[in-house]
C-alpha cells in the first residue's frame, strides 16, 4: 500500500482519521456528503471502461462513477493525473486534474458528486464550477468538509474551467490504457 498511496492521498485520508492501509476503512464515508467515498486500499475498480493503468482512490457512490490516479511511467505519484470514469456515459473517461491537489480544487465549491455532469451537461456544469461561492443548496456540513479540504491543501477554485479541462485532455488522454472492447456476439 505504501507505494500506492501518494503523500497527497495519504494527507486526504488523514483528515478522515482512518488508515488507508486498513481494509476495514474501505468505503470511508467521511467525505460522502460531498461525493468522495475513499477506497482502502486504492485499487483498479475494474469497470468495463476503467483505465487499466489507473488506481481508483474514490467513488461518488452513484452509477459507478469513480476517480483514479493515472500511472505515469508505470508509477502512481503525487504527479499522477486524475481520471474521472463515468460508466453510464458515452464519454467514459475525462481527465479532471493534473494531480490530486488540482482535482480537489476543481470541486472545492461544488463538491465531487456533480462533476460527472461534465460529460452530460458540460456548459451548465462549468458555469457552476466557476461560481466564486458555494452551491446555494449545500448544507453546512458539506461546506465545512469543503472548507476543511481547502484549508488543509491551500487550494482555490479553478478559473477558466473549460480551457483547463481541454488542456488536461490534450496532455493526458493518450496515456489512458483502456480495456479491450468485448466483441459483440453475431
């Protein structure tokens, strides 16, 4: 586990008070209200569209949506990009951060559950992500959790979300190693 849990991920786990190396900590729901259920240990989630070279560290708990670190040169590090996998979408994989810290900044005013809407309703979701304040419908608990992450990692919300997402796709999409498509029966 030590080589699978980079220091940023370990720091995120530290906020939960649980041990990412302990299997009983799996599906850690500390950040569940903001759509980030941490997996212990991080592992490839194994969906038909989960990149083979990704290590799933969290799920939203809805429709199989999960977040994984993408291996670069066969290694998972603090410099690993984050891929969002949305099995129910025709666009199954989207790069949502050059690293875990940048990914956390993307959802810091919006939460992480709704990020899947980037593949369904990109324009409106990007507008919401660029708002300077919290989503009006967020509970105080959700705001507190996002403030905790923001404070601990010293992060700010993204600006120019559309441009940055396009840059990330251009930079990292080719690195995704997807499972072979199953041949359909004739």
